[in-house]
């Protein structure tokens, strides 16, 4: 941009995305001042002091005139400290203190320290995605540029004093750190959980079919130990799913080492969490726990202790795979496709149904507590299993059962068979089914005995239409693990076991 106005490319975070911002700087007459317009937040307004100190420390002169900085577009609120660097670059370029060559091809993001050092900001992946889409070279602090998305041109700028030599000489190429799985040892193994072979099998079924699961059992029965090992049997995180998870975690300022190694996220919020903490919100709007669990597992321990209104907020994200937060400045969409795991005691004291410790709760207290484990959210959880405390002999002797490797093989086999079965089914045009039961089990390939068994169970246990569909999904997943083309009677009977006593 010619004349007394100069502009550079910048960006700011909006939700889990980086949106483009054009930083325009104009010099004018009058008393020396630095004004920033274009709906900046307080963080950006505070940057005026940081920028003056950084320019002086780097040996540059602060122009002794009226400096106007416009952040375009003007109808969008700008947040964050990542605009420090592009504003200073534009001021130095328009005042002739650094060369202008090559600045138009760069996207600048970074916070400035008072000594002129360029500091990293949250959202490294989001900024790289934007730079790649716009065909620009991302210039930021070293940590921002070290994590390289495929196809993104990036470079590191350690100090603004280096800009005297021009952007080509000032920006350094960091060592390549492409998004590829790195070998990290797994410290958790299902073999460490003794006496819970049925629960392990249920977790493998849930992982293979991407089904929600609720564990109900006494304190110390191993519910949390089982849940924390769920991600070890899931397929490695890769591709677009890994990129989405990295973007969300980088915007939230979370550690990315596990995601880079292909591990799926595991989030376990406390039951005192607020609705904004769970689904997202705040000012500026940040992703919540359900978005941080995208591509992985969301574990709700002590499910009955969560406020009912907070739990009901999970229904829409579970069905749609994303959460939409509407604010006065627009709508924010956060990916939230996760696998739900939950655990709960059977009663307030936790010992209802225990073989040795008697329950001390009154009938009314048990009824109120069990009422918390019902409702629309629980009706969307596929597997409900009772987990009992293992025998002391098994723990003392160190007996081992199914390991992570064993369960992982089951999950991989089930998912691979399901994928092949769905590809084959997509090539076949099936006639419309007649009866209501036929329509309910359409696409699951039940044989005659399995259909009769399902009908008998549904009548005897008064299973609802949604419950029948749930039994069909579980039975079909078990058949996929067995690599069976048809769902048999044994698969339906095992699926019925996963209704649990609390269901």
C-alpha cells in the first residue's frame, strides 16, 4: 500500500479458528500518539506499551507523530496478543526503518516482550491452517513455527531487531517437525485391572462400535482404572481427525505431545464443572471439555453428582458431533465428536448390592439417587454394565486377564470388518422391510434365531423402541468382532447382558 498508509497480513482467534485481519497503519501530523481502532479488546490496547518498549529496546525509533492503527474488518471484535508483531512490522515499514520487500507474502503472528523478543501465542495449528489456505508464509516465534502442518510455509522470528536485514534474512527455518506419530510408551495396560474380564470385554465392544458406556459399581471396583485405559485400545489418531484435535488443543493452550504421538485425548472433568466449562463459552469464547475430547474419550466420573442441567447439554453434541454457541457477535461452532464413558455408584453410600458391605441408604435416598441415572442423556448411552469389587485373592496373587494388546486386536478386527461390511452394503439395493420389527433391525443382518431372541427379550423386559435399536447396535458390533456376516442368537444374548441392573 503506497503513500502514508501501509498494511500487513495478520490474524486473530475466533473460537477454534484463525480469521484473517489486515493491520493498516497511517502516519499523520499532530501530537505524538498511538491509537488502535477496529474493535480491539483490552489485550490489544495494552499492546501500545509493549510495542513502544520493544521498538526502543531493539534500537528502533518510535515515530514522533500521530500513528493510527486500523484492524480490518472493523465489524469483528479482535482479541489476543498475537497482533503485537504485525502492528510493529507495519509501523517500522511505513517509517522506513525496515525493508518492505517480502512483507506482503507473510502472515505475522506473535506477542512482543519489552526487550523486543517475539513470544509464542496460543493457536499455532489454527494460524498455520489459515496461512496455508491463503498461500502466505507464517512468521512467528520459534515454538509457533516448529510444529509444521503439511503444505504450510513457515519461519521463526526470534527478535524484531533482525528485521533490519529484511524479512528474508530475519526469518529462520526451524527444524522440521511434521505431524507424524512418534513412538511413546504406553504406561497403562488393561492387564493391570484384575477380576474385571466382563467389563474389559464390554469396553472392547464399546470401542469397536463407538458406543457410549456407563459403569455402575461400588467404590474400589476399578471403574476409573478401566476408563483411563480406554484410549489405549482405540485406533491411533491420524489425518483430518488429528488435525482438528490439534487445532482445538492449540487454541486452548493444551499440551500437544500426546496428540502428535497419535494418542486420542482423554478428558475427565470434575463434577463441579460449569456448563461453559463443559460445552464451551466465556469471553472470548473458548472450547469446552467436550471439544477437547474431540476424537477421543470424555469420562464423567461420579455421573450422579453432575448437575442435571449440565448433563442435558451433552445431548445435542452427542447426536450432531459439534456444539454451536450463539453470542451477540455471531455463532461459534466447535467440533465435539467424542466417545462417552461414565461411572457411578449404585447409591449414595456406594454399597447397594455389594456382597459383603451392607447398604446404609434409605429407600427414598436410593430412589432419588437412581433417578439421577435416568433421563434423556442416559437413554442415549448404549452399554450399561455392573462392575463388582474383585476378590482379594485375585489382587494379592496378581492374576492377569485380557491385556491392552488383546482388547486392541478385538477392536481393530471389529472396526475393519464393519468398514468392509458397510462398503459391501452400500453397493446393494435392499427392498423395503415390512413389519415394525423388520424395520427396527434393518441393516443389521439378523438371522431367524436372533430375531426371535430379540423379540422375546424385548417383550419380557418391556424394551422401548430406542432400547431395541440399542440392542441391535451392540449385537451387530459383537458380530463384527467375531467377523460374522449375520447376527446370531449368542450375539443378542451377550448384548442383553450389557443392559445392566441400573438400566
